[in-house]
């Protein structure tokens, strides 16, 4: 299978999601406040970031959609927090979507999907 050169923004975003996924899960596991179901949900959400980052680097189109969904989930959660947090998460979502759906990123993910 031929692989396209991974665009730098895809590499950076994928690595960022890996770091955030690991760090977020670690923080929640170390702090362990609240109900066990809350802890499980927090760790699963961070695991989704880790999976999205790893598989984005492995050229899987579904992983970039997972990354967008993960960030959109945080935008929705931010509705219940401060306006500044909502704006920051919405900005992150816009920037991440912009870079993950640029023509070079589309070509990178399309090549893997086509099996060429």
C-alpha cells in the first residue's frame, strides 16, 4: 500500500490528542474524585482522544472524525461552564477541523481509504 506523506498539521494534532488522552486519563485516575461511574466516563473520553490520535497518525479517516467528535463533545460540555471556556473550546474545534479537512489532509486520508 502506498502511503502519502503525512501533513505536518495532522502529525501535530495526532500527537496532541495522544498527549491529552494520556495526561487526561492519568489526572483523572490520580485525583479519583466523585463517583466511580464519573471516573470511568472521564477515562473513556480520554481514551477516545488517545485512540483518535494514534489512528490518525496511522492514516485512518474515521480517526479524524473521532477527533472532531471528541472536541465537539467538549464544546457541548463547555456550554455549562464559563463563556470563555466555551469560546476556547469552539475555537479549538474550528482550528482542528480547518487543518484536518484541508486538501492535503483529505488526500492523505483518502489514499488510505482507497487502498492504493
